[in-house]
C-alpha cells in the first residue's frame, strides 16, 4: 500500500516530457564527395544522497502545483496536466493514444477530464505512436502519452518514423518525480542507472519560425524563370515535403498556370489530386506509371517540389535525371540547375510567385498524350482459380471513392497500392521514408479515429501484421469500421525479391482466427478468408453492404511468388545496390 501511495505521488508530480518532434539526429559527417551531377546517384547532480532506498524528501512532495512553474500557480487548481490537456485541444487534438503507466496515471486523469479530449488506450506504445502518426496525417497534429522509459523507448521507433515524414506528433512521456533528479536514486523502469537525461535531451524543443527573405525569393523566381523559359518540354514532380511545406495548393496553382505535366514521387502519392488534367502518374524510374518516366526523364527541365531521393525511391540509384536540368525546391531552399542556391525561400511562397509569372508550355503534356495508350482489358480469374494479386487490386480499385482512404504497408502493398488511381478526395498514406513494418496497423487506427466519416482500406502483408496485430483490438473497442486486407503470402515477399533465404518464410497464422480471438464477442467485427475471385467478390460485397458499419478483416491467401511486376524490377535493382562490393579501406 505504501508503495502504491508513493507511486501515485510520483505520478502526480511527474512533469511530462513533451517533444513535438524528436531533435534532429546527428547529421552525417560531411565527407568530401566527388562532384557528381546525377540525382539520387551512388555518390551522392545535486549532492549525492547516501541513504539507501530512503523515501524521497517528503517535505517537498505534496501536490502537483508545488512542482509546476509559477505561471500555473496563479489559479489554485491549475496543474500542468490540465494545462497540457487544454493545449492539446487548442492545437487540434481530440484523441490521445496512450498506454497507462505509474508515471503518467495522474496526467491521464487530467486528460480524460478535459472536454473535447478522448483517451484511446492502445495495446502497446509502438502502436500508440503509429496511431498518433496516422492521426497527424489528416488532422495536422497527433498525440500519444506513454510512461517513463519502458514506454518512452518503445514509442521511439514510431516517433522516429513520424519525424522522418515531418509529421507533427506530440509525444508525452511520464517522467520521474522532480525530487529525484540529480539524487542518484535508482528508479524502476530504468536500466538501473540514476541518469534520466536521455529522455530529457529528447525533450528539448525545436522551434523554428520562418519567413521567406523577400530579395532571395525574387532572385530565386527570376533565376528559375530564366531557366524554365528556355526549356522546350518542362515537367513538374511533387515530392513528400510538399506536406510539411504546406505547399500542396501552391503546387497545383503553378501546375494550372504553366500547363506542364505533373507527376508525384511514390512517397508523395495522395498529396496531389490525381484528377488534375495534366496528371501523368507516379515517377520512380523504371517502376513508374506507364509513360510517366519516359516523359519526365526526357524533359529538358524538371521542377521537383519537396523531393527526397533515397535509395528506395531512386530504385537503387537508377533514376536517369541530371542535376543541371533540375529545379529542386526544398521547404526553405531552391537550387536552380545545379547552380545558384537560394536559402530562406519558403516553398509555398516560391511556387505562388512562380505561378504568377511562369510562361505556359504544354509541349511535354501533349507528348504524353500522343504516346500513351489506354490500359488493356481487365483481368479475370478462372472459376475457383487461386486468387492473383493483380485481380485483388483490381477489385480494391473499384472500392475507392471520396469516402475512402488507402493505407499501404511496407512490402508488396507499396507497389500494388501505388498503382491505384485515387478518385477525388480519396486519402492515401504510406510510410515510404522510414518503412518500419507494422506501421500500418497503428496508422489505420489513428487515421480512422481522425476521420470517422471515411472508410479506411488498409493493405497489410502478413509479415508486417505480425509486428503490431494487437491494436485491431483498439479499432474494435472504438467502433471503427475500417476494412483490412491481410495479404497472406506466407512470408516477407519484398525481401524475397531482394535477397532470398529461409529467413524470409514466416510461421503461418490463422489470421481470421486471431482477429476473432481479439474480437471475443465484444464490439463489431467481421472476418473472412478468401482464396479465389468469387470469394473476394463476396467478401467485398458483405464488407461494403451488410457489414458496412463493422471492422472488416479479409484474409486474402496468395501464392508466395505472386508479386507485382514493379516489385520484381525494383527488387533486382535494390539487390544490385545492396550487393555492391565494400569500399576498400
Ligand atoms: C521494423 C522493421 N523490421 C524489419 C524490416 C525489414 N522488412 C522490410 S519489408 C519486410 C517484410 C514485409 O513482409 P510482408 O508484410 O509480409 O509484406 P510482403 O512483401 O510479403 O507483401 C521486412 C522484414 C522493416 N522494414 N521494418
Ligand atoms: Mg507477406
């Protein structure tokens, strides 16, 4: 009992550490590089306390406002927890994803007492973090609450993922009682060292207030115009940093004004409306939408807004792009044709200014229209024939509308979902920069919580699902009605196509059985196993008909080698890049 009381006092006094974004990881050392012009190329303490196990100094342990800054003590019942709860609502958070622990329990009391804030208890911290990530993608901000160290370190992978995709996720981690700092006391949930500084370091805030430098902006626009006006067949490509730059509309404004064809990088799918009359698909080298790479790579000027050319998106560094032909626009910087770079220029301002002045040039789009041919006849399975992945996605395509959103997990789902044509207003999310398998389960939970009116359609491989499956429970508990397509191909197929070995085979689970066990008769959940096209049609009919208000889990059984053509192509190139001989020391 004493222990419990002590713990509750600790929790009452815990000052949560908040880190809207984890601080930047140390930047890679700047090794001199050989000058290269190919984009995405290879080169490129208080006094020591000697009393063993002595209770904390009880004279200073009392109520929350004893330990809160003076700004909070003006009102006798103000607490840091209450303040946090209000601020969360004010910034747009109505649901916090949490796992309770003795360092955050009292904080949770404050959060649940706040009108407009709901606590969504998750099965583990990793999923709580992924859920906050999914929530932030639609709401602009998401939040999770976890306990000290055991929770904080578990959630870290999700926070790193959100950081890598520039998503504002607020992670509140219960911390030790302020009386314990610098005392050399050893607390539970630590690795047995009296050093709490790791999480403190993570709590340092990164506040950057930015405005474009007017002269820099004008100079950047002038240099870009001079370059683009000379071009014969320029194109535009949207990258993932369009989101953090809040420049999606400005990108379309420019597209409307200039008449260039517009493509997106795979990591930016969903950020640019695909119904735009000049939209030509996803650009990622040899695995692009048909006729898209041909137009982009043959252009004499390409404007990339917010690109990230990592190894995966550059398809093992095989893009045929030249820096001298590129305008690269980053959130606060513009580089023109590998020449002048203009700092302190915000992407949104730059695109808006350029839209006002750019000359219209539809040559590349007309070329695209001339060379592209319509897609072939739709595929059909023979009666009872094992279901093929191509057919599965043909049916998923028909489910998409303004009222749906697609969540694509790492794996072959990346490639299959990439080919879906998004109707107006249909959401699309994937985690292509960080690519941590299991992300989609938490992200589906968070996304659906953020936009209850949309039906989330999640495409998740069996290997990924095994990482984070538990939080289907939280979806059911919160009456969510997402549709999960669990693609059971018996293993890590994407890895198979890069480099195969026995480690890519996983234990087969009875996935519908697992979800039924989680469901356990409480809440609305419906499951079905599907082996052929007829069963798939039936499953989709039920999921979108009589079970439309239900969490629907459809396990699709596919052949281990049934992959998208794009994965095969991408896998060979990723493999070639991975198997380069080591650099001699
Ligand atoms: C946390 C984490 N661990 C390991 C990996 C490496 N990895 C990438 S994809 C993948 C397999 C995914 O398999 P599955 O979800 O079944 O998708 P499939 O390719 O079969 O469609 C693995 C293990 C990773 N990306 N993230
Ligand atoms: Mg698999």
